């Protein structure tokens, strides 16, 4: 059995999305496991996958701050310290470059704890400076840039720590796990586990990935070949 942990946007969810679903479902039917790991919240991920019939075993959301099983039951959740959250929120509010602030929580805890915060930016250079400011000013959160947002999560959480939680609690074998991703928030899991990335991925991810592929399908094909050997 092989376990593929895949980033979502621009990795699994790309121009070949429907075909990617077909090849993943065949992969799973052949005795393997598929896990989605994304910076999206459960709600924002569900908007895309709810009618797709993807045969996933787990959903890692909010960059590892929440994990859900195949029935969408929350099996792990952590949150940003409330005082830190208030300070980060005030900082984002004070930035003219930030035009929208998103607070995201576990789907079952809307009224209580916040799992991640993001600010939609206008100018990327100014957003990069803000990321540096946040990472210098706060010890317990980590900020990074995605395509349109400054993303802030708890520093101790990541896609890699979420995978290790599944290994420790759900009888997964680290040697069976492969990851694939393209962006900076994938670098930790691509560094820690056997991994794939793409020619057009961010350099930080390519630097830590074992194999560069041209498509998601090529990664699945590689795993299928390993199963036959």
C-alpha cells in the first residue's frame, strides 16, 4: 500500500481536476490511500469537493490546524492563542495593503476558537514585508504568502505535523507515505517524507522534493509502478 498526501490548489485541483479524481479513485481501489492537505478551511475545501466523490481517507485543513476523517468528523484541532490573534488582527487592520481579513475555525466550533487568519493583499512586495514583520514580532505563529493572501497559522502546526499525527494515531507507516505539492506551505511535508513536486513549483519546495514530475498523473503512475515492483 502507498499513501499519497496531496496539496490541493494547483496540485490536485488544476486544469486536469476531473481526470485527477479518476486516477486517484483507481489508485485507492487498488488498495492505496489518498489524503488531501491544504491551507483551505474545511468549508472552503468542501465548496469544491462536496459533489466530486473523491475517495479520500483524511482531509488536512488550515495547514494542519484541523484534520477530518472520511466522514468529515473532526479528529484533531488546534487554535491560535487569543491574545496573539487579537494582536495579529490589529496589525492586519492597520495595513492599507490588506483589503480583507479572513478568520477560519473548525467547522464544529464557529463561536469559539480560531484556527487560522489570512489577509487578502493588493501589492505582493508590501505583503512580503508584512510577512517578515509578523514572523519577527510573534513567536507562536508563522506567516507566509500564497497567491492572494498573507496566511497566518500556529507555528507548531503544519502539514507535516498533521501527517505525523495520523501516523501516531491511525496506524500509518511512514515508509508508505509520499507527498506532493507546489507552494511554500508544502515544503515541510515534502522535506520530511518521500515527495514529488513540479517544474513550476516554488524553489523552496523543489529543493526538498525527491522527484520533479510534469503532472499529478505522473506522480500516481510512479507510485503504481512501485506497487508492482
